[in-house]
C-alpha cells in the first residue's frame, strides 16, 4: 500500500512537470486578429505579370476633371469592428505593433519598402495606394460606381495597400511608374508586379509610357 502511494505521488509530479513543459499556445482574440492581418497580399510572379500586362488595354489617360477623394469614400472603411483599412494595414505591415481600444497603432516599428527607411513612430508612416486613387480615376475608375471605387480604395485582398514612409508617399503623390519609381531599386520588381496585379483585377487600362516603364521594372525581377 505504501509503495503504491509513493508511486502515485511520483507519477503525479511527473505529470505536473510534463504539463509545465508544454508551451502555452492559447492566444487572445486581439492577438488572433493581429496575426490574421499580417498576411500581406502577394503580387503575381514576374512571368505572369508580363502576360497580364499584355492583356491590359492601352489608351490615353482620361481627364482628371471631377476627381476628389470623396469619389472613393469612405477611403478607410471599417473591416473588423472598430478597425478600418488603414489601421489593418499598419498592424499587418509593422512589427510589435500595439493598438489602443480604438484600434489605432500607438507603438511599433515599420520598414518602408520604397526607400528602406526604418520607422519607429506611426506618425512617420503612411498607407499608400500602390495605384493612386487619382491615377486609377484617369485609368477608368471615373466610370465606376461609388461602391466599386470604395472597394478599390479599401482593398486588403490585392496588393494595393502598403505601409511606407510619409516622405516617400508625398514624393510619389498620384504619379504612375513612368514618372515615379521607388528610390530603392530592389523594390522595383515587387512594385511593378503589384501595380499590374491591381490594374488587371480591376480592368484598368495603361498608357503606352506606363507600359514601357512597367516592362523596364520587370527586368529587375
């Protein structure tokens, strides 16, 4: 009897130690949501991007007349609870991002692929539309419904939204690849494939100069 009790105590201690050795995998709902946002949409391969580019119509740009951000409102639509598209991208593209109860990032580190800058403040980060809204307007979006323009401006499925430095975003403005390219040449391939992926999905046309610029960037892949 005494030997049995000693054996049971030892077995119990082994079981407890075994449980302590098991890593804790449970996560909170907030952590799970944050993990889901880290999956950045992928652009197509360079080979497929070339084929997709060949399928796009080539035309002269439409007039900018009538364009404003309001044509794409709300530009930052809510996706999950209180989180809008901009906040989702900041959480997805950053590291060690902390958000307040309103989903706004209050701390984190971001790497800007356009210029290679390491940003430690959310105030230095912008969420860029790879194909700018004004450029999309002149590429065919002016003929869309308001709902489609809103979907375009808040698209988290295609590689249209990306966290970059404020300075790079300001320098880019509403320009196309024939007028502006990321200062960091190492990002040209990704930039071109992302641009083509978005334009192909939304059936936006390209200009002749734009197509040449994209083909030149694809050569860096």
